[in-house]
C-alpha cells in the first residue's frame, strides 16, 4: 500500500509535526477558569504527521471524488448540469459573504435587492404571482407549499380536505412531504404511456381532496399533455395543484406551470439554476404561488417600496420555515446564472436538454429496453437491458460504467419498472461526450451477452469494489478507534 492510500491515522508517527505552535504564554490561572467538567483528561489522539503528508493525503483523496468537473454525470432527476464558474466568483464576493443575517435591513440593501429581483424573475419564468426563497431544498419547498395548501383550506373553514393525490411515478419526497404535513396520500395510477390516468383520477376527486402533487414532465421525462383537463377537474372539485419543479429544466422559457393551472410550486435552484450539489447540499427550494395564495407565503417576506427593500411578517403567513431568509449563496448563483444567460439563452437550456436526452435514448433503444416510447423531455427511463437472458442487472451496468469513468445514472427509480435506469444528460454536454457515452453503453450491453461475469463483478478499476451500502448506511463507522476495534456504533 502506498503511503497516501493509508488513513491519516495510520501515517501518524509519535512526535512528527507539521507546524509548531508558539510557546504558551498564558498564565496558569487562565486554565483554572475553565470548569473542571470541560477540561481535557485524555490525550487528543490526533494524528502526528508532517505538512507534505497532510497535503498529499487530502489532495489524493480529493482526486478520488467524482464530480461534474471530472466527468459526465447523467444522474436522472438530479439535473447535474455543468455549473459555470462565474456563479462561484460572484457568490464569493466578500461584500456578500461577509453579510450577517442579523444585520439591519438598511445595511444589506444589495442582498435584499438580489432576493427581490430573483423572486421576481422566478415568478415570471413560472407564471406565478410571487415567490419566497426561504426553503433550503426541494423537499423543504414541498413541505412549505403543502402548508400553504393546508392554510388555504383552513382559512376557508374547509376542514375535511386532508388528502393529497400523488401519481405512482412520483418522487419519494412527494408522499413523504404530504405525510410530514399531516395529510393522507392517495395514489393515482399511470397509463401504459406513462402519464396520469385521467379516468382513474376522476373518482378520487371528492370534498376530502386538498390537492394533487405533480411534476410535468413527470419522472419518466414524459410531458403530461392532459394537464389542462386535469387542472380543470381538480379545481372544479375544490382542490389545488402543486407542481414539483425539479423537472423545470426542459420547460425554461418554453411554457409555464402557472399557465398550466398550477397554484403552488417549488423550484430546485441547485438543479435548474445551477449550483454544485450532491451529498446533501447546498440547496434552495423557492416556493411560488398564484395570486390568491400570496398572503400565506412564509415569513420573513421581502418587499420593496420606492428604492427601499425591507422584511415584513404577513399576518396570514404559514409562519417561518427556516432560520432567516434562506440559502443566500445558492440564490447568488441562480441570479448570476439567469442574468448571464438572459431570456434568449434561457430558452435554449430546455431545447438542448430535450435534444440531448432524445439523442441518447434513440441511439441506445436497441440495446436497452425502452418501456415508454416516443419523445421525452430532459430525461428518460430504460427498463434494463433489451436482452435479459444472462441475468445482468441494472446494478451491474451502473457498476460497469464506473470502470469506464462515468458516474452511474439513477437506478431503480422510478419504481414503475423493475430495472429502471434513468438518464439525464442535461444541456451542457458536447456531442462528442454523449457519443462516447453511447459507445460505452453499447459496449456494456454486448459484453453482458459475451462475458456476463465481467459485468456482474464490476467495478474492477475503482479504489473500492462493491460496497455493502445497507450496512454503511445503518451502521456507519465514524471514528478511527471504532474501525480499529471493529465495533460500529449503532
Ligand atoms: C430532487 C427532487 C426532489 C427533491 O429535491 P431536494 O432538493 O433533493 O430536496 C423532488 N422531486 C423530484 C422530482 C426531484 O428530482
């Protein structure tokens, strides 16, 4: 094993140092001031290493990280587009990063202006009346949006409306958010073409329905062409329409959820409006609403009067859903992204994302089973290999892709199919990159027939092989001493 393949603790040599602190000049009594309970009784147990060892160690592990800056990342539903570096530069301007959330609004007018302008831009893009930027993620936006839905019915004294309809293709966060919001979930089936079955929806629409949650295009990448009829039916039954905006990317500048009849939506700024994300963040899930719901938006709200921006708390607001007013760094990136693209180029995002997805789908459909045919939007789903006779699964294909230097697509979601492989190339990949990916996907499909064992035992070239992901999630080993003792904390 090379030195830098070791854990930092394994490199430790007693007395080795990277840096020596100046001699302690604090008087004895300053230590006595620390309460006994807070005083250290054991050695720190920190690794003792030299500076080059530390630098090499962290540089080498950082190189094992896979990201958009290292390769193609076709992770469906996550919109892993390339994030322009200019966004980072603007978000890192000291005038913005040194803001304190508690400083008075008069001293942070520029930041409030960014918040205000961004919320106005999103309202125009979405075709809705107003946006809050306070929620920290898509799922957080869903919860805030459903709280607004609930508040709307409560304020009207319509207390029977406790159910939310969710399609069986929905992202897992949709039913989860409804449950967290204290609502019951009713599932509606999809047609063989992958869209909501309108005939199956009709009998569900009664006076107990608070609303429906949908994404359009849906998680199969298929545009719900019956959306106007669905909106009419739900509204006639007294319900509201919630739009999961995670799939907004292909619609940018083409059509607007508000015009389709949606009343509430969230946008995943980190997906559609470009912030590097993964591993849990950072995120931002702005929520937009139609005019009759504006008064329920969470606090604080940011308003403008003349040239002045200020915070207000609305009396019918659902309350506050986050500390302060959201994830400002992600807002800065989104605002920069929108301004640097401008209206015309924003339109191209959706067109190119749709073209890329259809190009890959059509190039591979003889090798992989395509359950929903026809034109997709920004993503599509294969149901495993076309030839399943050798028993090579979607997991095997995903693992084999790692050997070729690609991040795996989303697998086993949506759950409508047993072997889902969900591919979303986004608008930022070149034709050459997509052609290379297509060639590798074909090669794996052929290898699955000619040499299935190699695919079933992949990956072969990565630093670690197949991991026990369940144990890693259930019993993570978070401390070096636990690794040594092999006694994972529960
Ligand atoms: C990503 C995603 C969400 C959840 O968004 P987070 O920002 O990860 O909380 C919800 N719905 C769909 C369709 C998504 O792709």
